[in-house]
C-alpha cells in the first residue's frame, strides 16, 4: 500500500513509523502540481489525503508533522482562516538528503 516506510501491526492496528510518515508528507508536497516549494502553498488538510483513515488524526501522525515544522522542512502560516503549508526552499538540499536516508 505504501511504497516506502515500515508498516507496523500492534494490537490489530496498522501504524507507520514516524520517519515514513514524514517522508510521505514531504513527497506529497513535492508531487502536487505545481510542487509546493516557497510561495506555492496548500491547505494543511490536503496533506492527509492518501493516508489511511486509521492514521489521520492520530498522535503519531500529528507528531511526525510537528517535527517537520520544528526542523524547518515545512513552513506554515494562516491564510483565509486556514493553515497553509509549503516546503522550505532554503532547506531543499537537506530535505532531499532526508528522503534518501
């Protein structure tokens, strides 16, 4: 189902590890047309599309996204009452290295 990352089964629930979720979020923003770098942005809720319903809203999913904000890989701001996000152009090389790790 997911071309990358590790699926873990615990107590009959399927979870992805944090790094796999982070890579999913970054790739999702890179695969938008046009890619969401710098001034091109999208609503935060759009990043969860494509994730399994069992992962949306879970603590580990929110923590993975929050860590990307803290690393500076993804920036966010409030626009039209919604939070919009985009990939940091200044950290492009670090983001690409993170995807390869």
